[in-house]
C-alpha cells in the first residue's frame, strides 16, 4: 500500500503537528508545505528559502523580515502581486531600513528588467522625483509624471528634464511639460 505523503502531511499540519508535517512535505518535495510548516515552527530562514523556491514572494518577504534580512524582504515584497495590490505598502515600510546603496542596486535591477512600477517605488523612497517621473512615463502615466515633477522641483527643472527626454527620445513629452511650466510662470 502506497503512502500518500501530502495527505498525511496535511493531516499533521491541520493537527498543528508542524514538525511531522514538515518532514512529510519535505519527502514529498512540496516546497510550499515545507515553507508553511517551517514558518509555523518559527524556522524563518528555512521558511524564506522554501517560500522562495515555491515562488511565493509575499510569504518569503515576511520570513526574511522576521530574520531582519530587509534587502531580500524588500525585493520579494516588490515582486509580490499581493503587495502590489496593497500599493506596495509593505515594501515602502521595509524600504526605510535600507541604505541608499541598497535602493540604488534594487532600482538598477528593476529598471534593467523593465519593471518600472517597482523602480518607481525605489525612486520614491530615494526621493528622486526626476527618475520617478520617468518611470511613470514608461508606465504610460504622463500626467502623473508631470504632477511628480511639479512637486519635486523648486527652481529650474528645464535642463535636467530636457536632457533625459533627449536621451530617451521622448522630446515631445519633455517639451510639453517645459512649455506648460513656461506658460504657468508667465501668466498673471
């Protein structure tokens, strides 16, 4: 008679016998089951590893947070659909624990992968309105970019915006924004 390890593991898990469940999930090669059991046992390092293997970014982030690996928690929150639905609330909270260099590394990685929403969150945390605006343009939110730039700049934003628009070959967007600034500043 063949043993159904997953059913047996689930039965142990439901009875809160998490260690017995963990062993059976491990033998059945069920990464999510191992992770859930490890999390319940407060083996957060193992939980993070197996949630990561299972592709469960949100739970991996929670596990990494528990062991104070904030950079990994941040990255996993930004890759989780659950935190995206929450407007990256958890990622933003974790981002406060990161050094600027860690945020720069994250934003470079997300930009290279063309994950502009995640890059936008990083730029917000870095208080980099110029690049946050350009992320919004990449996402098709031109008016949002203009709004960010309006809140960001104190004095003369023209040159920085013009240079980046030339570099990205989106001259019409930069020109429209700069002309709107010129028009607003010349109005009575």
